[in-house]
């Protein structure tokens, strides 16, 4: 089997996916926009690697893929497990007749306008959504639903270029910007909770879990908050059901999924579907929560292994707690390590590309008790008291 993996060195977890494939005897080819150190983990996992700084130019990338296929034989799968390359992967699959989601299928499932009918098909509530290019529809929404409204890219993630519209002045200002690739939705109140996992070739879910966010990504970015989120050992009543219905409606196969919901008193409202694992180091958190190897499990899915007998247990709650450079915290890193003890799994610097959303340093935590885990998050993020004048 030959798998082409785009950007095997970034983000940091990409190397783990490549290594898992190589461990199963898969020929792993890579294309990336940065040179690899020969002794790096990703370099050791790859049979061949092409450094191409212009890989964002599709014609250039397509020519590189053609040369790799000519050299190594027919490519069986193309992946990256990253939001940035989803459409590019799909275009390559179309052009090289590779199994997997087509460009049209990816664009439909990423579109916040088009994903509404898919959630409706699953019987899941989803916010009313209109294109920002339709000023009449946006003004009608403001009149009938009131403020605040949320304006966000029609296809995107991580709350990039997302903002609230709080009054008529904000509304007219947004419309004057002619944000034709944006959509507008009513602001939905509720805790953000996810249904995350991995589906096999038949669309059967082989692994699932859930994460709770302290606040929305938009609020973290805009307020430069530290931000944290944590996994659950037991899923709330009803979440497994709506999550499974969403995965079925979107026909997720041989892929990770990351479904975001607002949790309200009367149930769940869908925020969006993502055709990839959750970002940051969440796949490492999945491993730590269940004492499994999610990268090896994904490689087994990719190679078509029979996984009916696979079982997992959510043994721990895990958390990402971020810190931002320039903030002053009560505990130094050394003091924090001492106080956290075995609850601290790892400290990992966050790549600059993700820092606005996730902070500059990630503290990955684990504990069987959720209250103890939350206390550990508090230790990570507690600020110094301002000096008395």
C-alpha cells in the first residue's frame, strides 16, 4: 500500500501518523514546504520526501505528485489529517483517481451553508444560516432574531476571521466590507462540547470521546485568553446519539471526525462538523485518556484491518491548559511541575501558527477525577496578583 501524506512535519503530530503507517509496512511518501532533518522521526518514517516550498500552488503540487507516482507506483490514499490541506487532498484524489472524499464532497461538508441540511437530515438542530453576500437576508435575520449575530467564514475553522455583530452599526459596517465568503448566524448560548473519534471504511465508529471547552475559540482569540479544554470519561446523556447520527449523515468513512455542539438544557445544537481530528495535541490526549495508540488505530483503519474486536476504556480525564508568553503566572514552570506531580503529562511549545488560538505553551494533564483535573488547570493558569502600590 502507498500513502501520500501532505506536510508530514507540521503540525508536530503529523509525524506520528506517518510513523504508524510505516510500522505497518506501508510505503509512506511525503511532500512538505520545509526541509527535513535526516534524523527526524518523520524522515525515518518516509520512503520518499519532496521538499517543495511552492506546494500551496496546486499545479506545482500536482506535478510533484505525478512524479512520485511515476517513481513508486499507484498511490492508494492521500491524507494529512489537517484542516489546511483538506480541499487540496480532495483535488489530488480527483485528479489521480484515489479512493476517498472528492473535492465536491469535502466542500459540501465544510460549508456552513451546506452542512445545515446534513444536520437536519440527522434530526439535529443547527442555527439558521445566511450568506453575508445577501444583505437583505442578513438584515432580515437581524430584524427577526435580534443581536448579537456571529459572522464567520463560510468554510473555515479555529474561529479565524470570526466576529460578533452587536448592533445595527456593526451590521452595516460588516455589510460594507462585502464579506462574500462569510456567513451570518444568530449567537447561540451554551457550553461547547464535542464528539470526536474515528470511523472505519464502512463508516462504523471504532473510537469516540468528548471534550468540553472553557469558552468559545472566538472568545479565546479575541480576548487572548489562556484557554483550556478537557476530556470526559462518561459522555453526557444524548451526546453519543446525536454524534453518531451526525457522523452517519455526513457519511464519514476512513477518517477522523470532530463535531462541535452547543450543549443547552434541552439538548444539543450543532455548531459544525470537521473532517479531521481535533487540533493541537488532542490526539496525544486521546492516547493518555485511554492508554491506547490512536495513531496505530488510524493506520489500521487506513490499511483495512478488521477492528470489530477493538475495545477501549476512558480511564482518565485529560486536559490541555494553555499559557501565553507575556502573561505573569503565580507559579513558575519549575514550581508548577513540582505542584502538579504525576498529573502533568507533558509540556509542549505550541507552534506559532496556532498560538493565537491555543497560547504559547501547552500543559497536558491527566487525572481520574475531574475536580482534581480542574484544580490542576487552575494551577497552570492562575495569574500573579498585581503588586500593591
